[in-house]
C-alpha cells in the first residue's frame, strides 16, 4: 500500500487502484482526528463517541482525500452477508448521522458516479472492488461471521449478475485487519469455518504459543476469490495487522472493545 499525507492526517491507497484516474479510494488511519481516548483520534463511528467529534473527523477525512462528505455512503454493518446496490438516491446516507445509514448490510455495490462507498472496521477485513471495464465498484466488511457467510463471494456475484462484470476484470484490495497469528478462536468459530469451507485446516492453524486454533481471515477471503476465478494478480493485500499496529489503526481485540473505527472507501468519479 501507499501511505499518503494530506492536511493533518495520513491515509493509505492500494497501488493497483491508485493507477486509475476514474476512481478515488482510501483507507483511513486512526491518526490526526479530534476524538479523545479511547476513541483517539480519527474515529469515524457515531456509535459511542461524541457525535460532534465524529462529524469533525469525517470532515477532516473528506478534506484530506478530496471527496465531499455529502458524497459518502455508509451502511449499518451487522456482521452478516447482505449486499446492497447503491443508487443516486443513496448519496450521503449515513454521512452526517447514524439514523440515515443503509440498514442491515455489510457490502455496497454501485455503478453510479460521485458516491463514495465506505465500510468501517477495527480488525475485520475491509475489501474494495473495482471493475474498470464495466465501471462498477464495491466495498465489503468481512468479520469472521461475514467470512464464513462468504460476503466476498456474494459481493462479486452482484457485480457479475447485476452489472455484467467478468472475474478477469475485477480488481480487489484487501485492507488492514487482524493477522492470523493474533486471531485465536474458539469452538464456535472453528465449527462455522469447518462447515463453510472444505479442507479448512489451512485456514485454522494451531499455534503452540497460544495452544489454540487461529482463523486466517485473509486466506479465507482469498479462497472465495479463487473459487470465483478472480486472478490473484488482480488482488492486492495490505499485509498490515491492526492488532500489531494499533497505533496506526484501531483494533477491537487489542483494545478490548473500547475502540473507534477506521474507514475504507471507493468512488467512481464523474469527471
């Protein structure tokens, strides 16, 4: 990934997506906002933080990435696998308050211009998708539940079925998330992964230091991409562990639930 500095904040770009002038995208960090601990600093969630601080953070991010805040579109993420096709009428939903978020979905897809699809996370996997041929974009939030329910598969299938995308054309960015060595899991998760994926042992390695199985969220999502014939050359992985780099990104597990969120967004430009 490429690290960018603009105004008072730093944010990140996927190198392969950054080469296209017809889109804008970003992955925000936690640095440079106005929220106080435990949500310091650039928290984008209204859920527990002071709403005025969050709104200021969003304005700071908007200015830095040069996308008007009224173009942003947020979903009310529920750790499911529902995918919503965003239209022009959805521009700005969730940008200024929680009440207007698109309810009960964890992935957004559109071919409309000047709508920035945003997913938020703090250990879960954020994914951005772009088909430059059909000019379709998508953003997905994939925690362990979304990963076993294969939200990545569902998101790409919407791009294919609704907009005519071909797997060879779809570019994927897998953002910062908790690494497998930090993500020990219990029997509930193990059972769900075993049920969702054939030959799942490589997704659930046993670690001697924890004496537990761990879940490899990234490889599980890559498994979905492979099953849909997305070429691996089309996939860029951040290789940034949110737990290990909690000074840069929020980490739900490291900070024991009292934490903000960062955002990953993508937009088709009108001009």
